[in-house]
C-alpha cells in the first residue's frame, strides 16, 4: 500500500525533461477526453499514456485553465551581455574597411570600449558567420579601371560560345627556380616538422627565373617561347622575340583552320609602340581589352594549372634548363577538355565582373 506523501514507483522511473508544445497539447486533450468519458481517475491514465509524471500533467492542465495557455513558464537566468543593437554595432565596426577586418579581437574590443573578454568578441562574430580566414591573393585593380572592366563585360555579354571559340588567348608568365605557387601538403608525424623532406625551402639568393609566352585558340596550343627572366619585355623585345616570329604565325594558323580569329592581349607597355605597327602591317585583328583583367584572360588559368602541376610533381627545380623542360611538360599535359571548359566559362566570368562592379572575382 502506498503511503501518503510519496510518489509511485512509476513516477520515480520516468525520465525528467521539459515537455514539448505537442506533448502539452496532447495532455490537455486527453484530460478533456477522459473527463467526457467519465473516467474516475484521469490523472492515472494520462501518465501511462504519455510517459509524463502525474503532477506535471496536473500543473499543465491547471496552467491552461488559469492562464489560457499551456506554455512553460519562462526560465529565469542571466540576461544576455549584448543586445541585438550592440551586436550589430560590433559587426558594423569590424567590417568597416580593410584595416578593421585585420584587427585582433583585443583591438576591436578596446576600440569599441567594451568590457568583455576578447573571446566573447570572437564568439559574437562567429555566431554571425565571421571568422579569421586567409585572404585570397588577387591582382590589384585600380579604381579608374573598374568602370572600364564593367563596360567591356557589358559589351561582350551577348557573345556566345562560337564567338569565344574564335579568340586567340595569349600572355606571358614567369617560372622560378625558387619554387612554385602551389605547395601541396606533406605526410609527416608531429616530430618531423623540420625534417628536410618535409620543408618548402625558400632561397633568398641564387634563384633564377624564366619568362614564358604561350597562346591557345579553341583546341590548338602554340609552342612555348622562353625568354631570359632578366630581360625587360619592352615593345622592341616583344616584337622581335614573340610577336613577329611566334604570335603572328600562330594567328595565321588559326585563321586558316577556323576562318577568322581575333587576338586578346593585355594593355602592358610592351604590347604597344613597335608592336602596334607590326600588327597593323599584318592586319592582325586585336580584341580591345581592359588593363588589370587577368580573370578575363583564359590563359591565366592555364598558368595556374601549370604551377599546381609543377608544385605537386616537383616541389622545386633548382636547375634552369630542367625547369624549362618541366614547364614544357606541364604545358603539353593540358588537354583540349580543359581548354573547352575555360572557353565555356566566359559568360560567367563577364557576369561576375559586372556583379563585382569591376572588382576582383573568383576567377
């Protein structure tokens, strides 16, 4: 026999947790239903049905009758340290400019005059998706060139796949014996951090570099042209070593195969003066292009592909002649599928530049 003032074994074994809204509504509904049926002890039936202590069921029903709602009472606790307006103020200050985005958590706190830990500032920003991240490395774009980039892209938005197929993409890049931009991870344990095989060595002196020129159109790639990295590529050098012996013959080759093509060259000083005269003499059709737009010149993506290939395969090449052979190997392994993929990306590249108002894009 159960003694007065003690709970039943059934109530003691029920797992205690806060009831959900659906559970509370079901308890009230069951109480009304059992009362209508004339059940003598509804509070004994409901706990068995719901798995909730009888006193909890009784208090839910009482609260519904007195307050008109079965919702749980709001729990007391420490008020939040920052209101929504304070959080918005912290975020607004942090993303104000390039300097505030590079501040430490401590500097942000001190500059705003907040009395909290720096970790609290970090947690607030993290809750809104702001974290310390490695910045993307992109070519700088001067403010005066941004409207030019937008105008160029707007003029070419109507171009389709066929127009871009008939474009010769060409440019120069540098490769160095100091290493490559892509540095793949190494497999090591914790104590091998400074093992010679696990280091990416950087040399202050003794490194050499070579300039490489290349071009492609549709599925045709030109031969690579190597120029001593110490040579300044002015208009005369570009005309004598690249334009006349290589670019113009390659352009003629593409015209013979595809009927008509146009050349994309950036607006560097080396592509002016003597080069302009030679292009006019040979009636080379040059597509007007905007300066500081490597994200729109498809061959820049091929240079990055080659850097990644060389970094993964060789890591570093100290001998200049071996480097040239490796660069040619990387160029030769670029397939027609990759070239076609880049050509198809041109509409997206144009749209991205317009959306960025002429600023940097992911390309």
